C-alpha cells in the first residue's frame, strides 16, 4: 500500500535484535520445514 521497502527486521525488543532483512532468506524460512 505504501510501497516502503523493508530494510530491517526485529527478532526481539532491543536494538541489537535488528537484522538486515533478506527477502529470499525470509521466504525460504517459511517453506523449509
């Protein structure tokens, strides 16, 4: 809707928990079970 790219993804609550968002790794993690 806003066409804003995702640059980082949070895996926790602290600043240290931010990671660079990799869309291919994200999609792979959804389907590799």
